């Protein structure tokens, strides 16, 4: 959605964009690049396919914008979840 909004705002010819994800988990001690030292680390591989008469610079910029979307930033940061019971 962020990529679509950016392309629309710039007036770029983005006809369609699709995203494919692959999720896996790795033991933290097997992950050389991870800050987490114990438990499991989630790993997400993402492939973005922008379609349209875009130049190479435009395609590269759209990939950069994808890394700045709110969902991407949330997934890359530490997440804390508090659960409460909703009562009527």
C-alpha cells in the first residue's frame, strides 16, 4: 500500500505491485547477524514485483520506500504485546 501511494503521488506508471513472503525460524545461536542470543529468531524473505513502464531508478526507489512502510518498521523493531480481556 505504501509503494502504491508513493508511485501515485509521484505520477509513476506502476500498474500493479505484488509481494511474496517466505517465513522461517532459526535458533538464535545459529544466527550470526542477530542481536537475540536465546530462543528463536523469525526470518522473512520478501520479493516485491512492481509491474509497469518503470525505469531502473524508479524500481530501486520503490524498493527503498517498501522498507520505510509502517508494517516493515514494526516488524524490524522490538515488539511488546499486552493482552487484556475485553468485557462487555
